[in-house]
């Protein structure tokens, strides 16, 4: 009897401990995120009333790039990637100076018209403050790593106004196919506390329920499968463009100053001759798609290009808001091509399906759909998210993400390695024989088709 009592007392003490620690981290992340969002909103409003402010985009990109390069190199890129790297390689250690530098550099990038997102800085703010808190309180490295993961969860929960999905995202994004259940409880606490702290500080989130058939018919199920496959391919295009543009800018412009200036000029040209809708956060376009308006067919391509150039030339910011833009556009285009009347629902599902594929987070993406748009969309979103997650393969917007499972028994990739190190998965012998049969059948069918 005594061992059982001691077991429960130990678990009770653990709950108390992690509730206290995670609440502190959630409050820090919520306050930091609220500050960032308010500064970003005011800066964007000021930039909007300055005549021809967009022409100064190359100089602002240069300034933001210099700020990161000389003051906090750990704040480079889209934020979340650096935090994942810190969790896996440095037991969650993140220098405190990364927080203000990332905040300022992202505000400079987004307010001037750079195409990036706002979640990366929030994840880095939450994780950086959690790391500093753990260092001040001299927690063991294992506990520090847990708190940093809680900071990631709180940052995502706070910036998007989705406490459950945000908490899950923080632990699902670290390893493809595996969740760290030992961090599940404190991540939920941090996400919920962070969300409520941010809302109490005046941050608002405007999501509306989207009408969709509650039942899943046979045709509806097939549509969601097709939409998921389409969104997975769109996510793959987005990931590849990020990689290719970054490498080409580094190859062509060997100096970071030239890269920032030329990249800024290209963005100005996109805004001038294509559309300003593809610069900045792009929230009006996302909102239009979610209201059922038809978006331009090339929206997903131009937003992908603008984002790849912004981040590739040294701009600072997240990547998930552009993913939302691309996903909304992908679902919108799918609905247009199939002449679907409920454009809003397909846009919403496309948004989360591309997220599920690009970040390899199908569970948190499915829950995010329900938190944002209502429970009725859940079954449809889940099917699309799982299909997109599978079809994108072993690719991710976060190269430091570790591979924890094989997506198919017919494919093989080294588990435990970073996704950025995996060029492609190897087809197993069993699948090769299946592929041979498929090719043989195709060669038999094709002559018959030609004769007819």
C-alpha cells in the first residue's frame, strides 16, 4: 500500500511542479507575443501611410539582415527552424539576445513589405524566454529542454489563437511521426496560459465557423483525398522553392549585402508589376478566400516565390503565415477547377492541409481547423491533412526536423536523421516488383488505347 501512495504523491508533485513552471513560461510567451504583435501592427500602419514606402524595401531588408548578422546570428531565417535545432542539438539553449533582435528584425521585414510570417518570431520569443528562465532558476538540462518546448507551444498557441493546436504543434513538429508525451501536459498548460495572457493584453482573434456538410459521403471522402494529394504537392513545391531560391541567391550573390539588395528589388518588382497582395503577411487575401471569394489562379505560386526570396536574401520572419496563404489559395483553386460552390470550406481545408504537409504535423493541423472554423469541418480536414502529410514524403519547411517513422513500408529512409539531410527515400525491393507490374500493365494498355 505504501509504495502505491508514494507513487501517487510523486506524480502529484510532478503535476504541481510542471504546472508552475509551464504557467510562468506561458505568461512570458503570452506577454512577449502580445508585445510583438502590437509593435508589428503599429509599424505596419505607419508604413501604410508613407508614400511609396515599398520602394525602400531593399534598404529595410539590408538593415534587418545586418541586425541579425552582427547582433544575433541565431535569429536568422524563419525562427522555428532555429528553435528546433536548439532543442535537438543544444538541449534548448537559446541566448536571450535572440528575442529582441528577432522581434525587431521581423518587424522591419514585414512592415516594409517582405513576405514572411509572424509565428516564427513568437516561437523564438517563447522558447528564448523559457531558456532564460530555466538558466536563471538553474534547472537541469532535461527540464530546460522541456521548458523550451513549452515555449514553442505557447508561442504558436498565442500567435494563432489556437491553444490546443498550438500546444500540440510545439511537440509534433520536433520529430516526424513521434510526439514527446512527457512534455504533453506542460505544453498544454503553457499554451492555454499564454493564450489567456495575450487576450487579456488586448490581442484578438477573429475566426468564424465555416458551413460544411456534417456527414462524409463517398464523393465527399474522395474529394478530400484528392484535395489532400493536391495540397501535399503544393506544399512540396513550396518547400522546394524555399530551398532552390536560397541556394541560388547564395551562389549568384556571394556577399550578403548584394543578396539583400537584389532580393529587395525583385520583391519591389513583384509588387509593382504582379500584385502587392503577395507582399507582407497577405492576411487580406487569406480572409477573402475564407469568405468564399475566388482568388487568382497564380496566387499560390507568386506567394511562394515572394516568400522564398524574402527569406533567402536575409529577411527575417516566420513561414507559416505564407503557408496559410498558399494553402488557402490551393484549396480555393481546387474548388474553382471542380466547380465547387462551397469555396470557403475548400479554402479553409486547403489552408490546414498544406500546413500538415509542409510541417509534417497532421494532428495539430486537423485540430487547428476545428479551433478556427468549427467542429463540423473536422472529419473533412482530417482526411485531407493525412493525405497531404503522406504525399509530401520526407520533406519539410524545417530541415532540422528529425525522422521518427517511415511514411510507407515500401519506402526506406534513415530514421533519426534530419530531414534536410535526406535527399530521397529508397524504394524497397517489394515495391520495385509492384512498380514493375504496374509498368508492364501500362505497356499492355497503351497499345490497346492507341488502336481504339
